[in-house]
């Protein structure tokens, strides 16, 4: 499974999509967090985070020089985070 992302720097909005972005029903999950659901199955197909840098100041894309768009494999990323480093 691949997660695609797009960060709109002007609007300060992060869009996350499971696979290719697709039409979805939206459900507000709290201030500035929007869950995107497949209209027929109800499966999560994405998340939108408004005012991203306010909610995650430590991850400000401008400071980390993150790309505006891309993709990642969450299982691989989690494996890298959880793997003990030799030291």
C-alpha cells in the first residue's frame, strides 16, 4: 500500500491519500482534520489536515525542506522507525 501526499504551502493544507486520490465522502474528525471515506465501502481513502503547520509545528515543511508532493510506504516507514539502530 502506498500513501500519496500533497502539501499546499499557500493554504497550509496537507492532503494524504491511500493510493491514487479519488472521490470520497468527508467526515470532520475535529478542528481541521477531515477523514475521506470511499462512498460505497466506507473505507478510509485519505485524510486532509488544515492549518498543518499549526498542528505539527515540529514538521513545518519549509524548515525541513519537505517536497510538496510525493508518496511513501507506511509499513516500510514504520519498520525503519521501529528497527533498533546499532550504536
